[in-house]
C-alpha cells in the first residue's frame, strides 16, 4: 500500500499501555524488563517480499490498528528497519497454527509456523490494545515473549441461515467475530425444512420455490402464524466471495446440506423426491417433519449427486457436512419404494439398529462416496451411528458427549458440540422473563467454560479421535443479526478458550478478569453482547431452625451490591449488601451490582411463607431421578423456582400420579392450598389434569375437602401456574395433595401419546 503521512505524526504526548491479558489465554506469556515498544503513526508493518499470505495478513493488521488507534500504518517489505512490526512464517513447529510474538523496544516480531499462525499472533497483538481508550493514542507494548499454539485443530462455530435468512454482510460480520476469537472453522447450515439458501444451477427450483415461505409460526409452535414472508438465498458467486473473505482470515467454511431429513424446502420444489409425492410446502413452523427424502427412489440419489457436485466446486475446504439428524422413518416404513430398497439391499433389523436406520446409512454412505471421490471428508450428526456408517465419516456429537464417546470407540474422528454446553440458541440466564423469546434450555457462560471436550471415559488412541470443539446457533427464534450476536457473545469468548487453551491452564475466575478487555473490542466493533456474567448471582438456602430463607449475593468482580426487600427497584442509595440476608416473612428481594459503568441487570428472588413452611413432608411419591431438587423439604422451604426447570429448584414427576402428605405439626385451621407448577411444553412439562386435597387429624384417615380438574393444553405454553384450592375452614394436622398428571400428551405435540412431566416447587397452606 502507499504510505501517507498520518495527521497524528510527531504527536507523542498521549499514550496507553497494552495488556497481554487476552482471550483466549496464550499457552505461555513471559514478560521481560526493559523499555517498551511504542506503536505510533511512524510504525510500519513488514513482511517478506513475495509472501502473498503474509501480505494479506499485514493489511488485516493495518486495518485493526487503524480502527483502534487512528494510526494507518504503512505496509512494506523492509523487515530490517527499526520501529517495525515484522511478520514471518518461519517458526519451526509441528503445529501449523503456532506462533511466537516477541516485543522489545526496537521491534515487534510475529513469527508463525504458517501464515495462519502469524494471523493468530496478529489477533493477540490486536486484542492487547486497550480499545476503550486508545483512539488517537500511541500504544506502549511492554517487552514480552509469547509462545502459543491451539490445543485443538478443529475450532468451529455454526450458523443456521435456513430458519431465518441472514444476508452476505451479516455472514461476513459473523466470520469477523470468529477471527477475533481464534476460531478457524465456519459451519454454514444452508438447508432445512424452513428454507433452502444456496443456488444450485441444475436444480433452479430449490431457490425459486424452496427459499421462500409466506409466514412463520409465532411463539413456540403456537398454531398462530404471522403474515411476514421469509425469503433469500446466496448465489454461487456470493458464496464464493464469502469463501474468499473467510480464507483471507484463515477460516475454512464447511457447508451443510442436511439430508435425508429436514428436506421440506427441497421437497416443495421437487415433490417427486418424497415418499408420498406431496404436495409439500416450505415449513412455517419448527420441529421435526415426517416427510423426508424417499430413500427408495433412484431420483433421490441423483438429486443428492447433483447438489453435492455443484457445492464441492464452491467450497474448497477438506470437510463437507451432510447432516443425518432427526430423520423420522415413518414414511419409509410405509413406502413401497423404500421397502423394496431395503429388500434389495438385504437390510435386516437387529440389535445394532432397525432396517430403516440402516437404509439411512445407505443414503449417507452414498453421499459420502461422492464427496470422497471429490477429495472431501464427510461430517454427520451423531444419529448416523444408529445404522452404521463408513468408518472415515467424522461424527459431530450434539446429543451430549455419549455419541462422541461411542464414535471414538468405533474408530471415527469426533467433533464435540454437546447441546448442554454449546448450543448458543439456549438461554444464557435463568431470568428468561427478561430475555428475547428462545427455544429453551440454559447454557450460561460458566457452563460453556466448564466443558472438557475429551471425555475421561476415552483412553489412549481413542482420545486422539477428538478433533475439536464447536458451538451451534440455530435460528428458529433469532430473526436479526443483532440478536444472533447477543446469543453468541460473550459465550464465544468462553468457547474460544475451551478450544485454544490447554485444560490445565484454564481458570474461570481469571477468565472473567480478562473478559472486560475483550468486551471493549466488542464495543469497538459495534457488537451486541450479553452482560449476564456481571450480574448479581444469588444463592438461596432454607434455614429450618430460624424458619427463614438465607440469601447470599455475589458478583464475579466483587462489585458493591445494593438491594431492597419490598420489591422496589434498588438504587445507589439502597441497602448495601454485606452479609447473607435472612428473610422470615413473605418478601421479594431485588438487587443490582453498582459499577462506574452503571448498574447491572436486576436480580430478583422471592420467599413465601405459609403454615406449611418448614413443616415435615411425611410422604412424597418418588420423583424422576434427574429432578429431585432438594428432596421433600424443598416443597415447603419458602423458595420459588424460576421459569427455567434446570435451576435445580423444581421437583419433577412422570409416569405415576404424585401424592404428597404434609404434617403441620399440630392441628390448625386451614382453608386454602396453593400448588405452584411449571409448564414448559417444549420440554414435555405439562400442567396437571386434576388435583385433590384431603385432610386428617391422625395421618391415617383422610377426608376430601377440595378438588378440581383442568383441561388438556391445546397449544404450547411456558409459564408458572399457581393453582388455588379453597374450602370451608377445617381443622387438620395432615394435608394430602394428590395430583393427576397428563398421561397422554396431545396430538399437536411431538411427544403425542407419551406421559408428560409434572414439575412443582412449592406448596402453600393457609
């Protein structure tokens, strides 16, 4: 580039100091004594002449520095000059993404084992600049030697553009986010039931019809639809441009065409590829559709070949993802063509899987063979293990880590992406009432950070099968890129450290200390991000001796906390939290952390007391082993659960009607029982169908005093329900609550016919 004099040349009065407390944490940072290197408008960036890869990286570095400091540095091939940031790719290392960054008063040397390694050194340099205050200032870099290399070669992030379409500029912005976090793989989900997003010239109706839907269901499959069309797709030239954009940032793009399920958009364009022949429509709701590609139809195999041949010409990366998840076999079981194919192939059901599962493996192996002929390696979701697939197919383990463990033991390479740690469409806070509508689940940033991708169950060579880690963002409930950023950030920071930093060097407390510096870079780039990590955290414990609830409040950085107990909004003048707060009367605590940058989101906790509080629960039906909460006592401890069932405060029952007997300790006048329950139909948690209240003086002979019945739910719901049962005042010591749960989930729900869960957190008696 041509070098123009900066308007800031010669102005050296203003300076800020760089900090190497970055994310992801480098493997080794050795600070030294001596004079710092001063980055000013006269600094240059140099690379070896003729090295096009480093020339590109030098331009990226110049862009980053200009954004952060206002200095547009000259780029040259004079690597011997003083006052220079020198880029090299001569580091001797078996890890091609390794780098060494050395700072002294004369130069900054970034030496990678490849241009990619040098690029990660550039990211370290970039993130060490204090973005919050350095505009127009010189930057002082203390002497240091940083020796660094990633733990995992596969460091991925997934973005679904099928459920909602995101244009090319959003996709490029997502790629820039990956570069900031040292992520080297972009998994691009391009097709699904709700939209086909990539041009296939030999199959034009895929985008002419399959890329458009007239409306979208509101809420969580409420049965009510908006009138807003969703449409859009990427031309092949747009896709090639995005591939180039990513490559300039040392990021490979792995496309995904999800087959043979999740194909309603394709079937709407080519109905002859389905088992019934249609008609089909691009789906306007969420979930798993029964209609899939017909595996017994030769034209289906030709369709797969046509699509994959065109895409391998666009996407040069080594890997290609062919899906394989959530493929119902309902149509295949009744399709003459599919059953004929099963007979022709001699497929039989056995302990390893049904004959239909093996038919899916036949389809997956067909697609894999074509990709293999074109020099590609294949990735599929962990369901494809069910029918057995070729051993060279890499398994992406999303249903926890068990699929990855099984795959590694079978000799497959594995990418870990467990939904309980790495699904970024899940809520990132238990306070979902104040969050944008989401699919459910709960994955806070500390849960992301806690993931160890190599399971302890694996041994020896099996452990080497874990190639890396990926987080996934599905966009059923994400319509805008700003919302997508909010769901990704700062969880992507935790992901990057899981992917990059050796397990023994990880420390969540230190990670949080380094996080504000990265958040400054988010703001410099205009990113929308969540701040829950800095919110007040509360821990509620029942105190049966004091017959009260003790609430302990904390923040990750020990910021001052102000609180109220009357449900009012706390201010900087409210009571200062200094020790656990003991609540012995019904109250709502509201708390905020107070920092120079402002107040945090509000933390809210309620305690409610009645004649049942801290009474003995004499009998309780056995809850589900995963949802025992704090045992029997948790139903009368005064502590309410949130509207997220994974907060550990809900007791869950299934299969059998629960019965609970409470001993009030002595005979008392009572006239009301309140039973709180959680309804979250997306997670098969339904309202009760009936309840009966009986009382007793001796705990043996009970008399019914109240009952009620409730209709089956007719639509999805997510709410906390309080059922009040009133009766004429009676004197009783023992109270029995008998609940009738939903034993046949309604037909509108994916779990139709199955028994639901019933969740309760508190029983109040007055």
